[in-house]
């Protein structure tokens, strides 16, 4: 099964590229940029990755990304991940990034855009691997800041496939960003949002009603609300589920408790993704393998999950047709 899952053409829809920063690269970028880290060794970094919830992860995630300073750093970060994903049989990756987390420490918007886009072009040239770019807003900061970033990103709209919404969910409902997402819609930019990871099912409803999103990142909390499940099923709203992330952030106690089997049973449009692979125990293939072990799914189930991601990815129809 392992070889078969590796060879299955897979698409990754939910990846925070800053969350793909492996401790080895963190150290080498820290040295290159003269940034000090509160760890002495790579092992110490890995030992620190023992999270109690989303916030305890976010604290280390924002700390780690301080080593990303130049366009070359973002290029190296993305290239390392895309190469690893390619080796795992991933044929298309949708990278999210958090511009505010860089702007707020003096790293201009052009830096992540130029570095990430250069890596994306190279991956396509070298391996025929396609990608999309999702510019995410930090929901625990104010909406005016997100709006300013959206306007500032005008020179890069051509390279943005969607805007997203991430960071600390509880207490930061989707409605806080209604005006920002309305502006993105007016600009013709598709919208996605994290909802129902730690937050309630009501946030998933809000993301649909107020932000007019075309997919929900995570969405596992939908099972608290039967009418919402029915709505998501009827719409075939894509849900980018990240099982290893949910275990590591204690959204579920262990893999065998994960609601993925119920979600599939209910006819939901589920996909499997890695979220922050350097922090949560691996990339897309590891997430597929963890599901194979926990749920003993057959090949048809995995083909369906991989096919769901191809169906809803931001990619030209000709590329989609070639993959299906
Ligand atoms: N949830 C919310 N925000 C995030 C995450 C996550 O898992 N990873 C990076 N930003
Ligand atoms: Zn996420």
C-alpha cells in the first residue's frame, strides 16, 4: 500500500509554506541572516514541538519564521518543500502564506511573493509540478490591516489564486473579515477560509454566508450540526482536512478518533492535506499513510480522496483533465 499511495498522483490544497520550515533549514537560515534562535540543536527544536492546542503551535510557528528574511530564503523554503512533495507523488501544490507575519517584522510584501513565485516556476519547469498561491490573512489581527495588505498586493494579483484566513480561530469569527472578503470578491479573487478547526460549526456557516468561500479549510467541526452537514453535502463544498495536524493540535485525541470516516460516509467532499508538515509529522504522503493505518481504507477510497482534490484545485481545466 505504501508504494501504491506514493505513486498515486496527489494534490495538496492546504499547506502553510512557513509551516514547512524544517529545523535544519531554520538553523541554516538563522546563521545566514544572523537571527538568534532559542534552541541549541535541531533535536531541541523537534522536542519543543509538543503542542497542547492551536495557539501553542502558532507561538512556535511565528517564532520559527523570523529566520525568513530575503527573497532567497522564501525560495529555498519553497524549493525544499516542493522537492519533498514531488518525491511523495504530489503533482500540484497550493501554497498559503501569511504576508502580515512578515510585514510586521519589516519584510516587504515583494520578498515572499518574488521568492515563492520563483520556486513555483522552477518546480513546474523541472518536474511539471503545478501550483497555486493563496494569500492568507491573520484573523487574530484587525481587519483594517488585512484590507491594507489586500490593497498593497495589487502588483501581484495576477499570481494570487485565492485569499485565505488563518491563525487563532476562536474569538475571531469570519464576520470580522466580511469587508475584506467582499473587496477580494469585487477584485475577482476566489476566497477560502479556515473554519471549524478549533472553532464551532457556526464559523463554517459564517464563512459560507458572509465570506462566500469556495472551500473550507479543516471544517471538521461541521459534524456538530446535522443541517450544516447536509448543506455542505448538497453543495459538495470542498473541505481540506489535515488529519495529522488535528492529532498534533489535539483537535482529536488520536488518529483512530478522527471523524474522517464519518465525513466520507456523509458524502462530504473531503480532501487530505498536511497543513504544517515540518511541525505535524510529515507531508501529504504521511497523512495518506496515517489514514491507511487508522482506517484500513481500500484503494478506491484513496482514489476518491485524491480525485476530490483534483476536482476542486485552482488549476487550468486542461491540467485538471490530464490528471483525472
Ligand atoms: N490553523 C490556523 N492557522 C494556521 C495553521 C493552522 O493549522 N497553520 C498555520 N496557520
Ligand atoms: Zn491550516
